[in-house]
């Protein structure tokens, strides 16, 4: 949310809070749907059947997710649109043709990640940015303050949308049978679409924009079109998938995909400090997304900058390209290699997980409850990860359960020496001093969970897909 004229800004909040971490750790209401599932329950149920079978569907048959309601969008148009994106993005746009989509990552002048999103190029001067509220705000701010010849339109998530509807519906079709279902649903048969390229097809009598990707380890598809055509397209997909085991996925299942796939969404934007970002903070609203981060976990620091991340921490080192001038380039080029953490998967020790669950029975002690399938309770979550010598080696962020793997997993960012697969580490589960004031965090004691470092993505099917599509 951007600040209305005369309204209070994020900078007002920063100035008034003696300890911003303490405020974010205890007193904010997380803006994201993972923490507030009631926002979308009227549109998408938490489960259509049960989340365990829905997880199995993306591995064994196919699943259809509805992404139509929770992701903000921004439409950027004008002669300077490409110039603006190139100035803000750490990744190269040199091959950004009209039939492509891109993962777009933006950083502060100090090289800290603001956020990421997916961009569709809809024309020579038209770009659709999907998800990632902080990065959408950053794009709009720079468009207005930088004098770029562009126009901006915003489409808010359904619960906040003043029109009560979205521009577009958005579905995600994944699983080993996704190709069969897609081909059966497309009128005249599906064309060949290369990875992360787009094409237009007809489904259920409606023109559909298709992005080819693979969240669950198979070459799935994201499908979008005019919001009023949602039901026709969904019906056609479900009819085509009936004999191929297609299931609809609820929000519980949707937010659990990341443990196998390895994407680390919505880091804390590195914008709360630095005079160079003061104008941006004054532009942002005190009631917006950035003002309502909800920190959680066992790691607690009085310095908000200890929660900032770089592209390497999130696994974006491979898309970071120094072939163009972008905000943050100098800082990232000069960042020493030893400060570039690596993204890994942590596989939790089964006996330790069982001990946490068992603590719910009897007189105690009570350890922090593990919710399934998504266990993290902060947005973002930061749990301490230490080596066998007790030294802090990094942080565990998104954690939860994969029914396909039969494991508790978390996505973590560790220093290079601790990031080798097979390395033994210890994760501190639960918050200090009995837990924070967050209303959804019960009183509990901390527990040391043993874990083994594993690759990202953890699912072997995803690893194979990614190796096959690296270019």
C-alpha cells in the first residue's frame, strides 16, 4: 500500500519505534495469506479433499491450483518501461522477448533484496508484474520519482480489491499427467512451449495465456485470462483431467509446495535503514505491507539489518548478471564470497520431530507445536541453525512437512562451509522466553532439532527438471 496524501508513512513508524525488531516480532498482523487463511477461505478452501492426498497428486497424477485471489499485480506500460525494469532488476533482460516470462529480483543500493516477482512481457512496451508486494511498490515508486515515461495500474488481491474482482484468473496445472490433461483441454491440441515461455491457446471456448514452467518437478503450466472466463476454463480443465487423476488443491497444499520445490518467497525487504531509502519509506504507508512484517522464530536480534538477505541467500546467484547497470550492482559486486550464504534444504531428525509431537501429551514440557503441512509461524521466519561446535552458521526460514518424502523439511541459508550436503547441524525450534506476544504463538519451550543438509530442490523430480532446463 502506498501512502495517501497527508497519511502517515512507514518512515513515521520507523522513527517512533525504538526497536523495530521487537515491534515486528510481537505486535504486527502479518499481511500474507499463509498467516491469515481466512482472507481467501471464501474463494478457495484450505482443502478440497485432504492436503496429504493433494500433495501426492502433484507427484503421482496432477493438481490444479487456483492463484486468482491472493497475488497482487501491476501493469507497467510506456516507452520507458523496459528501461525502468532494467535499471531495477539484478537479472539480465537482454533476451526478454514478447513470448517470455522472467523471474525478476530487485535490490536496494546496498545490495539487499527488496523482493521478487514474475514478469510477463505482453508487448513491446507492456509488462505484467505478478506477486511480490514490496517489489511492486518499489517499481511504482521509481516510476513516479524517476521521471520515467510509463503508466502504472494496480490490481489488488480479491479481499482488498475495491472492484470485488480481479483483472485475470490464474490457474496452475502441475504433475506427471499435467501434459496429458493440458493437451486434452486445448482445442486442436497443445503446441510445444519451451520452459518459461508463453503462448496463447483456446480452452473451453476461451483464449488462454499459458506460461510453461514446473513447480512440482514436471513441465506444468500457469494459465490466465479474463476473470469473467474463470469458470469456463476451470470446468474444461477438470473435465479433461477426470480420467487422469486431477485433483484441485487447497491453500494448505499450495503453500506447502515450496518445501520440495525450494523457492523462498517474501524475504524481509531490506528497506528500513539507510538515508538513501528515506524517501521511499516516506512514500510507503504506515499501514502497508512493509509496515506489517511479522518476524518469528528462535533467532532474535535488536538490529533489523540482521534479517536482510542478498540474492545469494535466496538462491538467486545464478540469475544475477553484471551485464547492465542496476541499483545495487556496486554493492553486490564488492560483497566478499564468505558473506554469500547458500540456500539449502534441512532434513529434520525424525526422532526429534516425534519428541516435539509427543510433548503435547502428559504434563510437559510443551515444545512449540508443529502445524502441518506448513509449520513456520512468522512471516518471515528466522530460526537459528548452528554447527556441531555451537557456532551460528545460518537461519532456517520456511519449514513444513512433505507427505511425498515423509519428512519434515526446511529451506535455510547457511554459510558456505556448512552448506555441503550431509553436514550435520542443529536447528533451534521455538522462541525464547516462552514465546512472543504473537496471538497464534502458544507458550512453549525451545527444542534443539538435529538436521542434515540436503540439496535444493529436495525432490529428485524437481532436480531433474531443473537440470534439463538450465540454459
